[in-house]
C-alpha cells in the first residue's frame, strides 16, 4: 500500500458513532448520508404473471400437503398435531386451508425498537432495512489477509455497524470470534453489540440458553420491564431450514421462544438450485416457500399475530464444481419471484447482498450489486449481509463493508424524490432560456442554488481523471476503503448508554458466565 494511505479522506465534522450523528468539535469523519429508513418508491419487478404466481403457490401447497416437512423438534410436532396437521413421526403435512388461516393472522408490517428509540425501524411495506454481514468464520483485510475470526475483529465490525447510518440492524456476528469459548460467546458478543451500538440486535436460535439470555440482555439494555419488552418487538432472530424439507431442533426452539414473547422471527430457507433444491428456479422457489410457510404457520398457531417475515436465499451452484454462486441472473430472478409470492401472502420479505468472490474486487462488487438491486426490484424489506460479505459467506472484510456502504448510499439516493421531481423549478425552463444555445450551466443561478445537494456525493469513489488519480497515489478502491476503515476505528466513540442499565447488563453477563453460560458439545 502506498504512503498515500495515511492521508485523511474527504471529511466533515460528524460523529458517526453517536446516535443521531450529532456534531462533535474537532471530528474528522467521512461524509455520509444521515440516518433514515429508506422507502422504495418503485413498482416491484414481477417476472411471473398471475397464473405463474398461482402455479408456484399450488406447488408449495402440494409439497406441504402431499410430501410434508420434517420437524425435528418434539414440541413443535406436538403443537402441530394439536392444530390438526397430519403427523407421521417427525413428518408434518398441512393443508392449504390451515396454512392460509395461519398466514391471515400475521402482520404485514411491524416495528422493532432498540434501546435507542430514535433507531426504531419499520419492517414491511415499502421500507427497506440494511443489515451488516453476519456469521462468517473468517475475516480478511489488506493488512493481515485471511484469518480465523477473533473477538477484537468482531468488535471492529460492530464499530463499523454503528458508524454507518445506512446500516440499520446489528445482525448476527459479523465474524465468529473463535477465541471466545462457545458456552459464553453469546454473552460477550451481545454485551459488545448492545454497548458499541444502539441499533436493533439479533439472537442466534442455537439453544434455549442463548435465546433467553439475548432477550434478557436486550430487555436490560433498554431499561424495560418484562411487560414493556413483550409489548412490542425489541430484537429478532433469523432461522434457516435444513433444505430440503427439514426444520431442526434448536432453530425451532428459539423461534418458538421468541414468538411467545412477541419478538420477530425471520424464516429463511437456504436453497441452492441444483444441490439442495430443484435445478429450476420455479421448483427451487416453491420448495423454499413451502419450508418457510410451514414454520410461519407453526409460529402463528402458537401466538396469533406474532411478527414474522419470510426470507429468500435461493441461488444456484456452479454445476462444474458444486460451489455456491451468488449475484447470478438466476439469483436475481429467484429473489424477484419470491418477492411476488411473499407479497401474495402479505408478509415482509428478507433477501441478501451476497457474492462468491474471495477478495473485494470487481467480481465482488458486480455480484453484490446484482444482489442488492434484486433486493430493490423485489421490494425486499430486510437485506441481510448488505455490507462486508465475501467467499460465499465464509469471509467478512472491512474494506468490502465500506465499499458496499457506498452502494447502499447510492440506493438510498436513488430512492429520493429529488431524482425524479417534475415541478416547474425542476424542469428549469428559465435556466434553459438563460443559458441558451451553446452555453453552459456551471455559472447560472439555478445551478448555483443547488450544486451542493444536486447529486450524490461519494464516500470512496474517485471521479477524477487518470492523471489526477495517479498523481494522488494511484490508490485502488479497496485501498481507499482500507484507509477509511482505519480512520473510523481511530475516531469511533460508542453511543451513550444509561450507566445503571450498563452496570446491570455487566452483572448479568458475569452471573451467567459463572453459571456456565450455554451447554456445548465440547
């Protein structure tokens, strides 16, 4: 990396680590867009006609009725048997009337309110929320290359998650900190999440103790009574089916625990066409929907009206190697098709910003951009892995995180009405008349009044010509992103937290560690 890496980025006096992005004297932080909940104004892309929607719906219903889903959780089996489903060991079959009756009780939209109520989110409708990269076992950066995840790297990603206003949710662990024992990992990680960020947090559904601990920690951090915690969504979980056609014990256990306390559950089958699902997109989407709808029906039967969402993670494999592929044309169509069906069921939709690239290069960005724009086109409400994902989810990269945030900001700008307004002032006939033939608009008053906010201002894109870029160090995009990453870490300040709540949280973590945390197989 060139010595140019030490020069400051384009900056303004903003404290991105603080809630509300308040001014802080002497700060030098990158210029970024303010905190907002983006609203997608576009009509969704709908590759299926009405007959196509019904065909996939019928396919999903036939899977549920005639083939069934394996529920590897005895409590879930007992509940669904009470609900009138057909039970054969762990195989559960349910008819369309039951499924649709359960779906009718689920809300189309819901809110999630973290400890900082100013960060409250709306899930559903035209709203679009972006989530940090979640769950890679490894990290990669330009200084140290690829390595196993550790706690300090985890905390650095939490700082990035808090810092960027375009990231709305502190999802799963951005990188798995393998230097923390699995029995207490969730306690240390959630303590840092809840103190380094003030955004909505996530609980992994990996055993009763982990789920219950995270719900209790979110309650403590918000200074809430149990009644206040259960009165509205405060955090959430995401569960995955074991495709094809299975839901495992711990995921269902955690989902049921959250549903009983009114906390949201996102059900996301992980279906790779050609491997864990049919090679056709229609078949893969039908299978994915059947798996998701089965779990949603269970949760609605347990607690009618509890907040739920359906996630899509339908992509394809490389048929030459068997490796997962992301950001492909098939991934984009599957996301759009799933969006049509999820809107048909009147539920919120989750998708992802993903790629198969191993480093933050051109492939990484075109695959991620394809994924993100598929999310826009499908009217996705929650975009998982929106920043930082590499190697099909095996690597989290801070440089890629920042490069992705540039794209997320561009999407937010694209949503702004200013980009398509058609008032007389926007059509600008007076300015056109003033400049006339052969003139230019740099100096006219219409431009002077608007130039500072007329266009998107990038964080790390370099719009200079080749010679200017070369004279200034010839840094490639990932190098500029690395410089910004280091600057953010140097200047980060955690958001304020009530001291009594933080002390109670600390004591809870210490007590649960003394009790042994969560059981493990080690």
